[in-house]
C-alpha cells in the first residue's frame, strides 16, 4: 500500500471527474504542441523550400509575390517578362542554370506550368536529388505532352496515356476550356515540394495556347535561377533591383518566405495565446475539481490521519494526484497532437505541396507536457492545503 | 510503570457564543500493559474527546498523556502521528472503513503509516476475525458485523500496545455486539495489546472486570 496506490485509488474513486479533467488537459497539451510544432516546422520547411533554385527573376513586384508564384505555385503572377530578359540572365556567367516558366492555365484547379526539359535533367528539387519518374517519361519540347506531379496525378486520377483539355486561368472554370488536347507522358515521384501539385507542359504549349494574347508567345512569367556563388546573388540584386526598375530579382528565396512568416507572426502569437489560455483553464479545472472533492473527502482524510498519516503526507498525496491527472492528460495530449498535426500537415500538403512530419523531433514535445504536468501539480497545492488543514477530530466522528 | 498514564488532563472548546466549555478534566488515570478497562459514559460525557487526547489526535490545553514512556502531549504533531501509528489501534463506533478500498487494503492502510506493510500478517488478522473469504470485498459488500470485524483487524494491524475502542458495539445488534466484544477482547489478548473501551451499554460494561465511570474520572463530566 504505497502512496502511489492511495493516489491511484482516489483517481479511480473519482473516475468521472478524473477523465473529464484529464481530457481538458489533453486538449490543452495537444493544442499547445500542435500550434508550436506546426509553426516552427512550417517556418523551417517553407524557408527551406527553394525548388532547387537560389533566386527568381520576374516582373517588377514584391519579392514575396514572385517567390510564392514561381516556387510555391500560389498567388497570381505579378506580370510577364520578355524572352530577351531570360536570354540575358541565362548568358550571365555567374548563373549556373536559368529555367523559364510560364503560368496561366489549369486543369481542375491544378496549375499548368510551361517550362523546358532542363527541369527533369538539371534541377534538384531536394538536395542531391533530381526529379524521378514513377511511370512514363518527360515531355518532348513542342509537343502537347504533360508530366504530372505525384499529388496532382493522385488527385486528378490521371495516368500515363490519359488525355485532357487545359482550362484557361489559374482558377478552374469549366466554361474556360481550351481546345488543345494534352497527353500524359509521365508521373513524377513525390519530391515533397510544391512541384508535386503541378502539371508540367512544354513552354511553347502554354505560350501558344489558343485564346492567349498574341504577345504571350514571346513572354514568360518568371525565370528560376541557380547561381554559381552567393556573391553572384549580390551582383544581380544590385543590377536588377537597385540599378534597374523594370524587373525584380528575388534573392535569397528563403528571405522572401521569412517575410511572409514575419507578416503572419501575429497569428502565431494569437494561436499560442489561445493554447496557453486553454492550458491555464485546464489547470484551473484540476484545481476546482480537486478542491470541490476535498469536502466529500474530509472524512477519508481524517481516517487516514487517525491511522497515523502526517499532514504533509496527505498534502503530498493531493499534489501527486493533481500531477497524476495532469500526466494522464499530457499523455493523452499526444493523441490530440497527432490528430491536429496530421490534419494540419495534410491540409498544408494539399494546399501548398510542402510536406510536414508531425512526429519529427521538436523540443515542444517535451517542454509542453512537462510544463503542463508542473502547472497541474501546482494547481493541486490549494486543494492540498485544504487537506493539510482538515481537522481530524471534527471530521472523524461527532463529539459526544 | 503503566503503559498509559494521564495527569491533570484538560481540554476545553470555545462554543459558538464565545464561552469556554471544558469537556475533559481528568486529574489522573492509568492503564497497565495488557490491561483491559471499560469506561462507562453517557452521551456528552467527553469520552470521544478523552480518547482523541490519548491518541494524540487532539492536543490537551493542560496536563500530560504519557504512552509507553513518552509524553505524547509534549510531542510535535508529526511525532504524535508517528506514535499513534506505531503504538495505538483505534476502533470507531462507525468503523470508519475506507469505502474505496477492499477489506485487505483497509487493514494494510492500518500498517502503512506505522511499522510498514506486512501482507501475511494482514491476511492472518482477517482470517482470525473470520473474514478469510472476504479479503477482496469492499466494505459495502459486508454486513455491519463484518465491517466491525475488519475495523478490529485494522486496529491490530500495526501490532499496537494499546487499542482504543469508542462505542465499538454501538452500531451492532445484540448478538453481533456480544460476539464482536468477545472478539475485540480476545484478539487484544492474543496480540498483547491493552484495551481501553468506552461504552454506555451496560451489557458491554458487564463483560469487563475493570469498569471506571467517566463521570467520576472526568470532573468536567460530573458538573
């Protein structure tokens, strides 16, 4: 009959309030961990996404919009640039690779990106890893052929040999169907980057799609640039952004994304505040639950005291009980965390193509449960004081 | 030297109207080792308070309670708790069993804060009081008489030198009361424990060789 056994008995005797209180702790712990982990991992992952490039050259605009459009395949294109702009940067000796892209069409909401076959032979979307095919092959330049990212293929149910008609615009509108028919020649293996959500077609295909303005035939949406050295980035930054006023050179890509996180930092703070408040309320619920139960447990406490239990032993038992409830909640919190983080990761993957790992190591997975257990134990101090002060003679038997 | 020695023991309470009400005023009382004494006392004679003072649950306003050579009334609360846990077994009128625990666990709790848990001894005590087949029953599943027997086993669990019994048969019917009293006396003898029992039941008192009237013993009760 150890103190832990006495605490376990008490938890079982008050099973309903134990479960309800532990559930609220689980919700708080899970929410806190999920908000924190998704925030930090999203920050790290998004700023780490470069698609295998160092910079983006596009029409004069905000760097963030350019990066979101060209790398993450989100947002509207800020405008087009002339083919000679591509040729100019391609010729620059400090540029290792320049890849032109053109956007403007979609297939059931999934963007068609026109580019060159260099994408499949030279680009490394993940470090030291080029694009790989799970089936089929790359498209041939100048042909009405398409290669689908893994996520787009899965969602659209397209496979090699299937044919489809693109739709005009970045948003799906069934009235905007183009007459051209494209045939799927390849499906890419998952790269865990936004490229998984894209349908790649030859650049000429997008430039010359019927219904597009004539000038688009000689224009592109952006140039994805890989540099030979970081110094080259500084030179081109000066050339395009400071000396020129027609184009924008977004470099480094991570910095532009960091701006996005800076802009939405307030939202993180609000979420974290909500999670902390939930944790506070959950701790308070332990306090209220145990404090109320002390009235009905006065006799039990008096009996234990009559059997020789010290006040401090019973004080410790109540604090231990409080910590035990918080511990149960913290453990169950991992289930809540798993559900929230997995759901959030699935949404982010579907919307952006970036893959988060909910079970990747994050310090919050330790400090949040430990903090919650500590605050739970602290919440037990007030009811423990009530147990400590219980008058034995008063509560044992009536005076005669 | 007696096991329990009381000298000029006084305890008063403040009533709700602010007056001081003396409940216990015992000039002298002694109980030897292995001795069994019954105290007769009507309701309001201060018998429960008297037992609480002996057990160290209450601290006297004045006087001394010496148990096994240690002046209990002079000890700090934590040491009184320790002395109670190791030297005293307490049988209550309402048994005071913990309902969330089995019979065996109730007896083990009687050991937990004293000399330590001894499963074999706890089981032997429950066997001795005739509850060998009820070890894992909850007190709720037992009759009143059976609950009393668990309380007896628990009181003896820490191998006490002194057992205090406060109206132990007060909640039992006639047959159970007689049986229970005999059991308490026998088990105290078997375990070498002295017994101090308070009761207002004449039949109970008639079983004892030594009966003291609390009214004569306690000047506060005589007033």
